[in-house]
C-alpha cells in the first residue's frame, strides 16, 4: 500500500508541475496580458473611475453598494468580502514567505506583475459571470464559468457540446477542490497552528490513535462553520462583511508597525526587490532565461494563485451580487486582486524582508529559516510572544474564512450538475469533512486537491479567452455610456428577459443617483 501511495504522490507531483507551474502559469499570464490589451489597459486608464465605483462608493451616502435589494441577493460589497474571504488564506502569509525564501526578494516584483495583469483576468470573469448568469428555481442568481461556458462558448458555431463538457469538468473540479484546498487543507493548517501556539504542552491522550486535542479543535471548527454555512450565502456574506475588513486592516496595521520599526532598511528592501528581479544570479536562482528562473516562477505563482484570478472561483460569488452592470462587478474584481496581492501580500513581503532572516545583499535566506513560521518570527521580534500569537490568530481567521467562501463555490458547482436540492446534502458533507482535516496527517489528499484546483482554470480560461471579444464589447459599451456620456443601449445580459428587467432597474438606479448628486 505504501508503494501505491508513493507512486500516486509522484504522479500527482508530475501532473501538478505541468498544470500549475508550466502550462498554467504561462496560460494565466498570457490571458491577463491579452485582456489588458483588449480593454485598453482599463485598470490604468480608468484607475480613478474603478476606485471611485468600488471602495470609494462604500463611503458615499445613500450608495447602493452596501445595500441588498432583496433577500435572494447579496450586496456588491458583501460579494467582494465573500470572495476575499475565500482568496485571502494562509497563502497570503506563509505562501509569500515561501516565495521569497525560494525565489529571493525579486519574486515580489514578479508577484506585482502577475497581479497587474490578473486584475483584468478577474475583471473579465466577473463581467462574463454577470452577463451570463441566470435565476435558479429558488429565485437566486447563479453564475460562473459553467454558465458562460454553456451559454457563451456553447452558443458559438459547433461549440455546444464542447461548452457543455467543459462546464461539467469545471464543476467537478470545483467540488473536488472545495473538499481539499477549500476545506481539509485549510482546517489542517488551522489545527497545527493552534496546537503549536496555544496547546503545545497539552496532552489529552488519543482516541484510536488520533490526538484528542485535534478532535476537539476539529469539532469546534465544524460546529462554528456549520452554523454559518448551513445558513446559506446570505449568512456567509453577512459574516464575511464583518470579519474580512477587520482581519485585513488589523493585519495590515500590524505589518506596517513592523515595517516602521525597520524603517532604516526600507531603501535596501526595495532595492533588493528590483535588483534581484532582473538579476541572472537571482537568489536561490541558477536562472537561465526569464521564464525558467525561480525568482520569476515563484513571483508569478504567488501573484496568480494568491488571488485566484483565472481559476474561475470568485466569479461564482460575484455573480450573486445585486448589481445590474456587468462592468461594475468587474471593477470589484480588479479591486479584489489589488487588495489581496498588491496590498496584503506586499505587506507580508515587507515583514519578511525586514525580518533580518533574508540577506538583502545576497537575497539568500538564513540557514534553518522555516518559511511556514517566518512571518510569526518577524512579528515576534517586534512584539514579543503576543506578535506570534497575533499571526496565529490571523492565520486562523484567514484560513477559516477561506473555508466559508469555498463552501459556496462547491455548492454552486453541485447546483449546476445536480440541481438546487442537492446543495443541502453537499453542505452537510462539506461541514462533516472539516473534522477530517483536523485529524489528517498525510498531505497527499490536499496535494491532489491542489491539482484539481489547477485543473479548474483550464476550462475556465478556454471560456474567458473565447469570449474575450464579448468582454471588450461590454466594456466599451459601459465606457461609452457611463464615462463618455453617449446614449447607447446597455449590454447587461445575454437573456432578453433579464436584459429588459435589468434595463428598467438600471434606469431607476441612475435616476436616483442623479437626484442625490444634485
């Protein structure tokens, strides 16, 4: 049996290396570049507009951004928070540290590059998600890659079967990934983190070879998650709306304090980022050529997979928003990537580079550095033991909210394949699997789920690339109407009934905005 598992591990590693580290990274980056060009660098040319229409709108009086129009939808801000809940996981802390330890300080620069182009990939997914979404039998919005593959790609000549097959494959991969990277993998990291930080000296014995402390942690997490997940998307979104901004801001403030304590090294930090980003002898490098160097690969990997742009995951929650304009929710996708990678991952990088554990002259990590605990050690150097406890709690919240977000992704995939009645069964199984994550000792299960997570992006990117002209057309329609003031028919939905209903609601919404501005 051990030989079989060893063989399975080797096969999975080989597949993962091709799907995630070779084909996947290149395909994701090329998609981001193409969509950036096709939308005429929207994230730059209309920077002020998308900032104003996203985070800026949260602070506007009587803004519809934070308001729900009915019980079946969630607000635009709740959609963002739920998406961030799923994307802002332990990768934003330990993952960034691992990228720097493996690829050197220059990996941070390539992380920024990947995020820059990833903004438009996420934008395009959300535009397509809103444009091709539909109402399910419960009157709730359902959208995502499976729908724009079916109704977008599937409506092209000779592509009906291809679109349907890719939609099914995407949904299957989502469900499998939700149990691994979205559930057991996160719970296992939470359990190990809590055990080492708070229960290191506690021994309550074992039950059937399983530590009791792991069972207790798993049971507590299962009960808490069950109370939220079984309450549906509205309860998940309500929880995310309260906890995500708090945990993100708290972490950022803590990281900035660490940064200012080491303010004398700021010049050396940023110099090392840019120097090693383009150095052939980049840290840990042995790099020959840009795309095969560790510094570039690690930066791209962290930049792309930290925010999940291109994987087709967060679009499933963005599509549940009460927004009428596809581009408006697309702009929230830009902000999502900006917040996740440009802000949160960057402050983590600053903490790591100012920790003293990375030689800024050579770019090499000190001997014996553990990337999993590096950020906690850096906080501990400034705040003492409370700093390490703070990081433990931050990783707990980041990972736990990831579980909540992925429960919704999996439920939408189940809905597409088996209908709304199957969602309840899936959610019960998902909640029960939480305890498995707390007691598992082998990493093979979530290593395989990582592979399924990578497989998600392949059918999704086929859909996004094939429909990229539609994204450009919808974006141009929005810019002409909302920014240039031209009178044109809005492009809101592929479905005529939804289009008509949305047009009426949109007219009323903009009419109210005009009254408020006057």
